[in-house]
């Protein structure tokens, strides 16, 4: 890094965000769900769906 900085400017960003390992299926699912819940167009419907799914034990039988 020091050698690179001597030749041209080097920029850095202190990143304070949650990280997900997208190579891991569970982490990928967590990431997808978290970001979908943040979106104005999918957040509330997904929240309702997840609540129903968890309340009914995740049996998969939906009307």
C-alpha cells in the first residue's frame, strides 16, 4: 500500500455495515430477507408473510 501511495493517491472508506457471506446459503437468505424488509414496496408484505409463516409453524400449507 505504501508503494502504491507513493505513485498515486490512495483512497479508503471506513465501512460500518453488516456483512453477509453470500457463498453460504443461510447467510444469502438472511441478506435477501433483510434487504427485502427494508424496501418500501416489499417490506410490509414480506413482514406479514414471515409472521404468518412463523405463527403457523412453517407447514407450507397456505390457502
